[in-house]
C-alpha cells in the first residue's frame, strides 16, 4: 500500500495526486451524460457502469433482478461493507437533445450534475483507488440505482437494500452537485397528484362545473389546512395543468402538491385531510376527482454528533470545502428507514436548469470532490466513523 494510504491519505494532497485521472473522469462524465436515462429506461447507463466494473476486474459485476448496476470491490477481510450509491435516472425524456459540450472550465449538458457526474464517479471508483494504491479492509459495493426520481420513488435502491443477503454498515449517496453538500438527515416528504375529470354529459348532475373551477375549490380548501411551525410542516402546491383553449371549459385538470414535515404523523394527518377534501369536492360538484400519492420518504437520520458526520466535516476542512448541512432530497431516506448510518455528498459545483437542458458542472472542483469521497471511504474503512 502506498504512503498516501498508510497515512490515511494526506487529504490536502489528494487532488494533486488525482490529476492524472482528470481526463478519464471527464470522458466518463461526457459518455454517461449523453446516454438518455429517464426513470424506467436506464438500461443503457446500467450497461455502461457494468462495462466499467468489468474493466476494473470486479468479477461479480452484474445487474440485479430489477436492473440496478451492482459491483463489489472485495476488501482484505470484508468485516465491514460500505455502499456507494448513485442514481442513474434523470428528469429529461429520451427524445431530449443529450449532446454535451466541454468548455475550458465546465461541462454543459442535460443532467450533467443530476446525476451523470455522480454515476461517472461511482463507475470510476475502482480505478481511482487503484491509482492511489489503496487496498481497503472493507468490502465496497458500487451501485448505480434505477427508478429513483419522481414516481420511481427510490424503487431501485429500496429493492437492493431489501434483498441484499448481507448487511450494509455505512452508505454514501453520491450526487453531482453541490460540492460541500453534507446531508445526514431526511425531512419527511409526500408528493402526489390530484386529478379532476368532468363526467360525461348523461351522468352529470346539477352543480357540475369545469375541471379547472373544481381544482380551484380544492386548492382553496387545501390552503385552509393549518400547518404548525413546530414541527416544521408545509404544503407546497407546485404544478397546475388544465385547458387547451381560451373558449373551451376544461374537462380535465391536474394539481401537483408536496407535503414536507419533520413529523411523519403530521404528514399522515394532512394527507388524510386532503383525501377527504378531494372526495367531498368530487361528490359536491359531480366530477371524478382523485388523489394519488406516489412518493413518500420518512423523517429521520443520524445526529450531528455521530462520528460519521464529524469525520466528514474534518475531511472537508482539510480540503478547504465549505460544508452545507441543509436538507436536499436524495436516496438517503432509504438508508435512514433501515437504520443504516449514511450521508449524501456532492462532487462539484454547477447549476441545474430543469427542462432547459443547459445544466453544467464546473471542472476544477471535481478532483476535490473525488478526494473528499476517497477520504470518507478511508475513514469508514479504518473504523473512525463507528459509534462507540
């Protein structure tokens, strides 16, 4: 093992030691970003990761029963198992232009930061460790998960954790953005759609209104639901669709909403109230209104005092990274639900532009982000993050 590994890696020197890997990391980022992968259609990215795992000599690399890309780097004794996970799906449809541009300081293209960069780093981790001369004591599982976003509701990672024969001691969710991101707790979240359809003419009764008007009634009732400041709770109305022309009353309308709270019980209570409102409005206005809850995460996490959090904060300080310990949605909640200590880390800085496709990640911070990840893996491997 190299002096870098023997000294638990002099973290401040790691980005410089990783410079020979820079072009290869960027090449993998570009190749992954150019592969369309809307939720449920990630098979080509899965194949890409499995090819990288096989190239690295991970003999048991394969897709699991639901299609996740899985590889295992065997440690010296395997007494501890670290899971490095990155979701492969993006918000962009397959027919979107996935061309990527590499400029002097950034890589521009749809989904580069969410989450092509995270997937690229996971695919390259065996090569990074080999380049640094690092041999772990622990087993390192590398996972490219499918069906994470939207209605996927973390289905890929959930299946993997529920069916893994052995245990996972510590998890790390790898996200492309932002460098400094350190999530170790999850706020409870529920997302759903309310749909309203006007009934066919023969089945209408007195009082039937346009779908848009009924959705407006539902919105007003939802806005009347009292939400406490403690525990922190909020209802977000994020999306509304209805109508095709100015002179035609819509017969279909959709409302997208989210309930966020530090209390799972509060989410359940508010969700039930919304269901009751929708059922009442459906009957009162003689329409077919339905509520569909398709995404749910539970509140929880590890405390700030946990040694995993303390270790990673120390690593960030050594690398000059400013930590951001706020909450951002990620697959972290699946680890939390199973009592597995875990964090989410970001690799670089950049911007997501949603459906415009002008997402970008900055090149210069990437090696620092990778160094942070290597430092975290080594700290976990040494047992420095274990609770006493």
